[in-house]
């Protein structure tokens, strides 16, 4: 029997992440792919977005022509402030993470290990100039760290691995991984399957990942 | 009479020495004290250690300071950007030293210097390359890394409004590193767009009390320009 399934698009992964964000949550969306989650937050609930550069209550992009470059997100794109929003300095911003006040952060990743180690800041190539930004603080500080990424590399290898081979961002910090093929939980007990795209069986997924999956 | 308002950038920066550690505010496009950085280039101090979140964009500001060969070492969290070509070239040819620090540790190390804290244990960076070789400790079942303060001889920051006592308020996300850098340097120079009479700033809303500020320079208001990151990493 041949199985056919369709990968979730980036927007569909963002939509899947957004489904799990609950009313009243304080959330930081990392730069890159996670930014799209903001476009899919459930209607009718209040979620407060944090930006590492000192914003709570961050709103959507401004209308063209009303950009204010003193009001930007962590990716340096212009944003807006919702009524009730607040500004604060960098030490307070990172205290929100490290102090466990931030409920959820969503980050991109190169690799996640089955026990939740995260590698997302550096490929370790000798010529690459390393840059870390707020990734390590977010990963270890938020109450829940979720990762959003494609499951496989371009050459078809699983980015969910037994042990990360790329330099680590944090140890045992990722709780959930949202991918184009499946959603999984990781932790001390290893991987647990939450869902797969239609047409992809748990066994077939396990073959792709090459690690044991609990139901 | 206390009057921290200086007539111009040059007057506020005349005592900067070679080898100084300079804290420079700003994150992306917001809060970069461009006029003060230009003043530092003109002032001529060399062999500087610069602390900033990034390592310069394009060919102006911090990038121009780097290009002028004044910087020995950069302490930052995110040097690599789409337009960090000046830093990239200096780094690759070994002409500038880089100390890469996770952004929250960078902020807390600056805050610690300003608050007289000798060192602190932070969970950020534990078990990673950036925590390698550092003292660690288990506290209540969690692992931490010992980090030391980063103090400045000089801080250059951008605020919105000041009075002659040096009290400051900021504008939107341009606040970022300003308040903690003001605390952490022996000599803090703030550029502002407006100087108001003593008592005109709401005391409930002053963000940086004047005790942390030694000099204020008024500069013309120009819209903060687009730029910085062209693309997220």
C-alpha cells in the first residue's frame, strides 16, 4: 500500500502552534518562522506578545507609510503597540524570561533531541560567525519552549535526533516540536506523538525519525 | 547649580581615553546614539572595547567606528547580520576580538555592574559552548553558570527628553539597553531630542534618574531610519 500525505505549509504549522496557545498567555515568538504564529492566534481570546527588545502587548505590522523604527520587533521589523502595551528595558525583558514569567516561547531550530535539547544558534562551521541573540535565554527561561521547524533536512535526515550534533542552545528545554509532518512532545521519557498529517501513519513517521515514539 | 546639559557632543566626550570600555545603547534601528558615536570617532580614542547588542550595520555608526580601526574588542550577542560587512571583514582577518554573550546575560552583566553585584549565577548558557570553562553550581536542582559584571568607563545612550539634572525618559523600544548602560558606566552621556525645565518631567514617569547620567547633549530630531537587519537570521 502506498501512502500519500501532504506536508503542512509554514502557515499551516503556524496555525497548528496557534491552536495550542491559550487565553491569557504571555508569548514570545522567535524571529523567522515563528513570527507567522501571530497571524493565526485564536479569535476571541487575549494573548500578550512579548518582544525581547522591551515590548509587551506587541501588535501587528503598521500600515505602509506609518512605520516607526523606534518600534520594532526582535527581527527589526516595524510593529505596533496594542492599547495596554508597555515598554521596558533589556534587563527587565530578560528577567521576564529567566524569571519564569513568560508562559510560552516558540523558536526555530536546526535540531532537537528526543529529550528536548535544542540546537538553533550556530551550525558550528569553522567559517561561520556565531550569533546567539536571545535564543539561549528564551529557551531556558520560558515556562514552555516550543519548536517550529520542518521535520527533515533538505537531504531527508530527521532534525529530531538522539543527540544534537550542532552546538547546543540549551539542555532539556524543549517541550514540544511542531513540524510539517507531525507534532511531538519530547522530554526525559523520549518522544511522544501528538499528531501526524493525514495519510502518514505513526509507523511511517517513526521510520522517518528513526527513534522510538510513544503514543 | 547642577547643569549636565553640554553645549555639544565634543565637549561631552573630551575625556575619553585610549583603551576605554564603551557601552553603546541600541537594538536594531532603535536607540542608537549616532551623533555620539560620530563624536567618539572624531575624538579619536583608540584600542576601545565596545559593548553593544550588535556589531554595527552598514557603514555608519558603530560600523564606522570599527572601520576607523578604533575597536580592539566587541562584546555583543548578535554580530552577524545582513549588513555587518565591516565587522565580518575585521573579524575574519583577526583584527577585532569578539566576546559573544547571550543577550539576557549581556543585559544582566551590565545591570550587575551598575548595581554593585560582584557576580551572579544564571541558567542561560549552561551546557553550551558559551558556558564552557565557566564556574557552575547546582542550586535547588538546577544548573547555573557564574557570570561577571560588565562595567563601562563610558556609556553612550540615546533618550528622548532630559532636564538639567540628567533625568531621562525614552521613546518606545529605543529604551532597550539605555537605562542599564547608564547605571553601569562611570561617565554616561545621553543624547536627547528635547531638554525641558526642571520639574517638567513627571517624577512618576522618569525612567533613568539623573544620578546615573553625567552629561546630556541635545541633538536635532530625525526620524529613526529603516535598516539594521534586512533579514532575520
